């Protein structure tokens, strides 16, 4: 027995035939992870290139017979292709086959299909740059109105090594924005930090190499001690003079970002500062 997201016990879903649509990075990685856990998985592609890529990964291309006996079809295709691909597949698949997309930003309504078909989403919170990447240790965000499909997606996630979170349909945009901030936003932040070191005359490649190890140490602190406990730097030390000097030294395109992040850090560190320290920092960070 396994708990559901509402805390009620349910029978753990069985491994059923799965079709992965798309032999790209995510489709390949997900198919390989499921195959390693003895899921009957096949990869569906309409062109020879995709089928060749599937075989090169050690996976089996899906036949028409495989489509007919599948229980769930997972679309690992670009977001813009989800409506057209789901519509085309809906005409080929039995209505008993659930359609699931892997797009974090798209609602379930993006799956264009006939009435009565079960639909869902399964979005891995993982930056997959190769089909050979391991997915274990990450999280999958699940959304579906079907308890049976949710149990199946939960089993898939557990076997792959994902933790699971549920995404309310009404708040999908906010969820996806948070995901983007933690991945693409982190890269953009690193670019700003490289720019700041560039203002000090440091070569971009040397700057990035130095900053990556610093960022890793910050993530380790965040993981071990949480958001407030993992915070370091002049804000948590209450050093308004250093913050003021930073704002004056930074290029004009980076200083506003530094100020905004520092105001966020101040809210995190507020309980750890003396009132006079907090007031001094607020004064520095609210200057025009």
C-alpha cells in the first residue's frame, strides 16, 4: 500500500505498457530510466532519424501494435507541438490510453483529444542535457483529475527516483515561473555575477570558474541549513556600508538586480539582525 497525495492508502499501481513520444533528451532519459526498472516501454517517432536514435540508445521503437496495447502515452515533445501531436495521436490510440504531457507551463487543456480520454502532466524538475543523464534524485510535478492515472504516474516517478509534488491547474504559471527561476534564472544570475567580476577586470572564463565553486558551496549550505540558515554575505552580517559600496561599484545593468536580491535577502535575514542594522540596510536599499 502507498499513500496518496490526500494521505489515504491506495494499492500501488502496476507497471503497464508505456509509449514515450519523442526520442530527444527528455524522452530518451525517461525511457531509459523506466526500461531499467522493467517497465514495458517503447519510443514512438514518425521519422527514421528518431527511430535510429531510439535504437542507438538501446530502446525499442514503438509499433502500431504497441500503440494499441499501451496504457499511457507520454509526450516528450516541444511545448508548441503538444496540441497538434496529441490531436494526431488521439486518432490512432484507443480511448483507454491516457495522454500525458511533460510541459511545465502548459495546462491539461493543451492536450487536444476527444472527450472521455484521461489526461495528465508529468513535468520533471531536472535540466536534461543528454538522453544519458540520470533523473534520480530530482522531482516530478504531477497534475491529473484521475486518481488511477495519478497512482500510475506516482509509481513511474518512484521507480525513476523522483520525489513528487502536485501542481494545481489554476497555479501552473506560478509553479513554472519558480522552476524557471531556479534553473535558467540561476544561469542568468551567474552571468550577472561574471559581469560584476568583469567590472573588476577579471577575465570571464576565470570568473565563471571561480564563481561556480562558490555557487556550489552556497547550494550545499542551502540544502543543509535552509533558506535563512544558508544565507551568507553582508546582508546577514548587517553590513550596510559594504552593500552601499557594492551598489556604487556595479555596472548600471547589474546594480538593480543586486538591490532587488538584497532586499529579498534582508527579509530572509530579518530575524537575525539588530533593529539598527536592519534599518541601516533598508535605508541603503531604498535609495533612488
